[in-house]
C-alpha cells in the first residue's frame, strides 16, 4: 500500500510540476526582492521567504517597509497555494489506492 501511494504521489507531482516549480521560483524571487528592500543577504532573504511561505514564521526576520510587507503577503499566498497543491496531490494518490482495494 505504501509503495502504491508513493507511486501515485510521484505521478501526481509530475503532472503538477510546472505549477509547483513556478510557485517555488516565485517564493524565492519575491524573497530576494524583499531582502533587497530590507538590506538582507540572499541567504537570509530566501530563508525568510520559505519560512514565511510555509507559514512557520519564526519572526527572526520581519519586513519593515510597506512594499516589503505587501510582497511578504504575496509570499504567504504562494506558500498556501504550494501547500494546498501538494496536499491535493497526496489526497488524490491516497484516494486512488482506496479505489483499487
């Protein structure tokens, strides 16, 4: 059952890979722009983007300018979409296994 799930998950990820990769690139790019506006290094910017996008939000980096805050909201939206897409693919893979039982 586990092997079938991961096979279905892999098939689903291959189907939505263009969207997943676009969301990952958008999160990283927006993070770099926020970092430039805030004076952060590239590593700090990408770290901030993925911590914010995955809704973890440690709070060690926080944008101060209005434009950076607006971009941080866009990072959050992209992160929610990314998480929802991965969850949808996983549910679809699990449902396909349950249909074959």
